[in-house]
C-alpha cells in the first residue's frame, strides 16, 4: 500500500475527535484527555497511516492520550509529559522491528498489563482488542474493535473487570504514578500469594515490566 501523506490522513470534514469527545461527555468513569504538541500528533498519525476520522487516528493527532480512572488505564495518543509514550514511538513504527509484530499496542495499566489491537500477530480475530493479563500472562480478548474498547473504558465497569487486582487506597497511589511507570508487584500476580493489598508494590519503568511479563517470564515457563 502506498505511503499516504499527512494531508491525506488529516480529515477536516469528518474528524473522529468529535465522536471521541461525545463519548467522553457521557463517560461514567473519570477520564482526562491530554493535550498534544501539534507536530508530535502529526508525526504519530503519519506513522500509523490511519486517517483522523478513526478514533485511534483522532487520538494520535489531537491528543496526548487519555488517563482513565485517575490514570489506572492509559490510552496512548501523540504523547504528553504525563504520558510520554506515544502510539508511534512505543510501537517502534518508524524503527522496526516493531515492539509487537502484527499488532499495535494501544494502551496499558498500572499493573504492567497491555492492550493491543490485533493485526494478525495475536491468536484470535484481527481487528479485536486484546489484554495481556498480568495474572495469566496471556492475551485475552476484551473488545471487538478499537471503538468498542474505548467506549468500554469510558462507560464500562472497571471495578468488575479488575476485581481483586485492586487494593484499598489505590487511587492515591495511582494519582502519583508517572505515566511511563507501573507497579512491580511481589509476589507477582501470576504467582500464588496473599491479596494484592498485602503484596509489595514499587513503581518501575513500564518498559521493565514489558520485558519481564511479555518476554522473560513466559520463556522461563516454557511458553
């Protein structure tokens, strides 16, 4: 497919951000839409090669990303000082090999878990969003499309989704956590142990948990 120019990707007649803002206005979960440097937004959109009519393209071009539920979930966009990872740089779109071949990492959470839009690299339907769960260390299908995923984050029951993986006063800890970090939990959630509130937690770079949860540990377990 020919590489499309930024002018071909920016949709000024039917921008997707209008739809995203409608979803935000009716959100039942707390959401913060971060600002973006225009040049960074255009760079992210150009690397993605999707139009800004799509919600993902709109968030790349016109936002630094979104912080959901006081920052428990981070939706990637064009980058912000509070969410310095961007859709293009985190996925290494301009510098192959891509971080997750055959998929686009679109978000993550404070547990060091990851959301990805499947392009065929994850076992399961292409176009669906999958969650790399920190307790199973496996990709689990969570939404039939990127749009469904965003709406689920804004309006869904996150307390039910995360269940016993939250602890008392988690909001206070999460509000202070930088957007490029997550909690290293010991014993880890994929191991037996006490309730999460009684496990040790410390902030570490998210990149460290990516290497551990997606790379090292599954290999050690023979997967």
